[in-house]
C-alpha cells in the first residue's frame, strides 16, 4: 500500500500512521505526512463515503460535517447529517464494505 500523500513511498500499516475521515481510512509513510493530512483532509481527498448512505461524494468545505469520538465525518447532505446525529453509533462503523 502506498502513502496517500506521497504514492512513491510505502505506507506503514499500523495505527500510528493512519487517519480516519468518516468511514474512509488513509495510511501514511511517516508522522509528517499524517500530520499534514489531518490539518486539512479536504485538500487531499477526492471522494469520501457518506456514513449514512455509503454513497461516494466529493466533499467541499461547505459539506455538512461533525466530529464523533474524535473522528471527523463529512456528509453528502444535511439529511444524512441529521440521521447520523440521531443514531451516531449505528453509522460510525463500516458495515459490508
């Protein structure tokens, strides 16, 4: 697997070099890449999975967003955010992916 920011580098597959954005996970070769990504994930991701509908969408700075248990979640719609807010434990884990 390749570093998400630097595909020419091999990512380290452990919890100290990964970042979750909603249901999507990203791996990095080092802490510097991880820190850079976490500071502005929307600068780097092209698509994310809506945690409620599991639909892939292009997130924008105006996309509905929340943080649950320290993890940022972006949504394709305000309706998805409302559903997530009502039942966050039901949608904060990957199912059937």
